[in-house]
C-alpha cells in the first residue's frame, strides 16, 4: 500500500521540516503530498499557513493557496499571498502578495506586489509591479524592486537621496551599487542639483587580509553657480601590510578650488577644513625599533591664510623610533631620530637631521613612582632661502634633565550611599634645560603646546624639533580620585597643577622672552553621578594677568537615560589664550527628547559668543516605531564668520528590511549629538 489518507489534526516531520493539516493524502511511491484545512508548513527560516497545498517531499517543490507566511533570522518579515510556490527549501515565489517587517497589528508600511521572490540562499527579495503603502496609502510605485532580506551584498540601485538647500536647490542622488567581488565593491552616484547641474560621484572599496583601500571622487562638469566651471574632489585612503614587517598608510585629498568644501560639504568638520593633507607612509618594524618614511604636503583651501603662513611639505621624512633597552639594574636606554627635507614656496626651506638619545631609571611601586630621565637633543640644518644675517647651517646640542615623582594615598569613604575608595595623589615634576640660542633656526614644524593640565608635565614646551625650550622649573600637581569598590569605575577625578619658574624663558618661536614667575593654574574635573549623568570641566587661570586672568575654560554635562532614548548635552568652551585666528567662545546644546512612544524631538545648536552668531543649528523630529521611522530635520550651517551660510531641509524614511529613502540624517545626528545611536 503506497497511498495514505490521514485526517484530523495530522502532523508530519521530515528532518527539520514540519507539516500539519486537517487532512493529508500522501503517496509513498511518488512522495507527493496533498493537504487542506489549516495547512502548516515550516522550514528553517520560513513558516507558511495556507488553506490548501501540494508538494513533493523528494524534490521539495510544491504550491499553496491563500497563504500567510512568516520569515525570521537576519530580517523578520511576514505577509499574505494568494498563492505560494515552493521551488526549494530556501526559495519561494508568491503571487498577489503583501510584504512587511512590522509586527502583527502594526501595519505601518507594506509592499504590495503582483509577484515576489524570496531567495534565502542569496539573501535577496525581488518584487514586480510593486506599490509601497504607508498606513495603507500608496506612496511609491515601481515595476521592479530588489531588496535585502539579510546582510549580504548585491549589485543594483540603492534608495535615492532627496534634499533641498538654498545653495544647491533641489538635490537628488540616485546611487548604483556594484558588488564586484567578495572583497571589492563600488558605488556610482549621479547627483542632480537644480541650481548647479549634474555631478557624478563614485566610491571604490577594496579589502583583503593585508590591505584596505577606499577611493572616492566626484566631478561636476559645469557648475552653473560658478560660471560653468568644472569642479571636482578626490579622496584616497589606504592601509596595508606585507612581508610581516612592512606597513603602508596613504591619505590623499584634493579639491578643484578653495570654495568647494563650503559649497558641497554638509557638516562643519568638512566645511571648516583649512589644509587638506596629502600623506604617504612606508614603515618597517624591526625587533625593538621601527623606521618610517613619509611624503607629506598640503592643499590650503582657506584664502585668508597668507602664503607665508601655510604649512611646510616634507619630501621626505625618515623617522626612527626604538623601544627602551632595559638593563638588569632597571636602567633604560633609548633613542629617537629624524631626517626631513622641508619644502615651501615663500619661506626658508631645506634639510634637518635631529636625534634624541635618553637614559631613564624608573622606580615604580603601588604607592607611587620616581622617574629620573636625562635627554640629549641634537640637530643640524642645511638651509636655502635663509634670511640675511642668519646662519645657513645652524645646529644645537642641548642636554635636559627631568625628575617625575608621585605618591598615592588611599582611604575608604561612602559615595552616594555606596562604598568607595578615595585617593590623594601629589605629584612633583622638576625640569632643567639650559639656554641655547636658536634664533637662526627656522620654524618648520614646531609650535607651543596648548596650555592644559597635561602640558605642564611635558619635558619640552614646544612640539617638533625646531625649538627646545630652556627651563629651570618645578610643576606641582594634585589629583584626587574616587573609585567604586564594587566595579572599580572612576566616579570622580579632580586635578590641579601649576608650574613655578626659577628663570625667564628666553627661547620663543616669536615674541619677547617670558618672565612670569609662574604658569597659569590648570585644572580638570570629571564626575559620574546618579548613573545617568556625567560632567567634565577644565580651566586655565593666570594669576599674573590682571585684566583677564581666565585664559581657557570648558564645561560639559551629559545626560543619557538608561531606560529610554533621552539625551541631553550641554557644553561651554572658551579660549582667548591662542592666536587671534584661533580664538573662540562657543556654547553647544544637543538633545533627543521622547514626546511619546513614537515621537522624538532632536536638536543641535552651536553658537559663537565671539561672533554673536549661530555656527550650526539643526532641529527636527523622529517619528515611528520598530519597523519604520521618519526623520525630518532642518539645518543651518555657517562655515566662517563672514560666510553667507546655507540652510537645508532633509527628509529620511527608514523602512526596516527595505532600506532608507532620503538623506543620511541618522549619520548627521550621530555626528552632532553625543551619545546618539540610530536604531
């Protein structure tokens, strides 16, 4: 007997497949099966409920009528169809189907199509004659659409990006993704701006076990807002290793004109760049040492920077670094060295060889440390275009000694009704460096360290090799920390320090010697309290300055609720101790505020008190739930004090499992709102 007729809550199992129905007829000779009445079919990753169906258990082919289906795994989806065809366990085809990733009872969006194919093996769905419905209202029709049902890649058009601004007009980008190989892809993105014209952008990415590369370029052949000029941008980024010890690192950026970033950038980090770096590194890592070869140049895009103030190129730089050689006594020996050939169109240029051997004897214990160190700074120059009266081959040999000491005292305390550990950590740092006249030396890459708590404990007050600061001074510091006994987490840190000078500082990059008897007082404060709140503050206060002793200060407060999406960030930053061009006094406010389960308000405001104007502001809403989200944001961006600024409105509709329509507002919010993460 090969034909079986089963009736009444029948359940069958074949490996990982399950079949159930009110009535099942099975032919064992052909493996054909027919079922009707609440037919249930489950394969890994897919479950179907139908009125009736037929299938072959050997070939895994079949069809069902009046189907309700459910997918789970990388993407959770469900829907219904008039008919379903089972091609194999991972491939199903549907007719007159509705597809959504929303939970039952929450049909915020759905894709209705005359035909739909879901290929779980390939990870893609393909629909024909498709209509996208939002709350039952058709908003988009397409004769063909392909979308992912997991995280694998496939060539095809991506969701267009649509926006508008007062500088570019209506802005539409239609990207095409090309999956060239498992480790290689490209995106080609035509961009149409109603005020400017057509721009073509392209990004190529490559990744292997030894190398990663990204090349991005864009060009607008005729910019109607710039006399039909051809404008372009290029970015190249590469990092790799080969033969175990060799490393490469490449960064190259170029634009066609100085106005390009302001016209086509949409974030302050892009539009405020002044010098675009072009750098290539080749590094060899030996046993306890490494040698880096670097070629570096810059493109200055800020027209307010005069030629004489633009940075030097390094063609090339050779930098040797070593790990300390430790003797049995604990004595440590080391050396660093560098060769550079600096280039410049308008200033003195030439070669520099510098080295710094040192010896140190660190004594570290759980209750503190004592670290004496002796440095010897050596350098020689071969200069061209030197100023009249100055040496063309200056050199220096400058010894320097510093002694760093710290003690750690501890005691148990109660912090917000919990046991904690409080420390008191005094620190004394003594530095002696004799004076050496360095006025004949150019300033290739040196600058004075920005004043901060940490800079007071450095052995040289300048960066680079061109200035070695003379010093006879002691820095006194005090730190107190509060640590949770349960987790070891730092709950509070407060530090303060000041340097006392025993002689004037004659070595300067520009200006007269400094004769103040002490440095500004510098302090930092960091705290974590009430689980959701964090705060950070820093200040530099100069008691020697009678008119305005407050040189620099900042205050930041961050709130992030542990149980919902509430975010609040407040910041104040002030610095009048730097050069005129770099002075600032800004306030920052950013937040995400849930109004209801579905509606959130987001915002960011950066205001310059020095300019008395808004630098950047955005405000908008997020509306939606698990399977969909609408983001609507307005943005105003001011790239400089005298800039006209730009205003834009951006819209993004995100449909889980289908993609996002509009501009990448989620990335913009993650950049501007500390703690923000797109779901």
